[in-house]
């Protein structure tokens, strides 16, 4: 049980990081495009979190379990997306 709590805490902390990275990526672009900045930040952050949740759900559907490797793969995939959108910085 203790291991599951640590895994859930790890996922939530990493989800927060995904939200921040995704949201900050559109902060300046939303202001330039005339979109409400808070709305653009919230939408981008939620989209990043949703993509990771989708990958985790797909992995869970395969066998009813989430391994640490599957969790890492879902976040790694989102990290690569963020780097590509950021120009590889």
C-alpha cells in the first residue's frame, strides 16, 4: 500500500510539472494573439495533463496495471513533445 501512495504522489507531482511546462509555453503567445492569458495558460496546461492521462490510461487498459516503466514512458513522451514545441531548448 505504501508503494502505491508513493506512486500516486509521484504521478501528481509530475502532472503539476507537465501543467507548468505546457502553460508557460503559451504565456507569451496568448498575449500576442489577443487571447485571454489565463484562459490560454489553463487550456495549454490541461491539454498537457490530458495527453499524459491518456497515455497512462492506455497502458492501464492493456493489463490492468501501471508499471514504473509505463509511467516513465508516458511522461517521457510528453517531455519530448514539450521540447519539440520549445524548439529543442
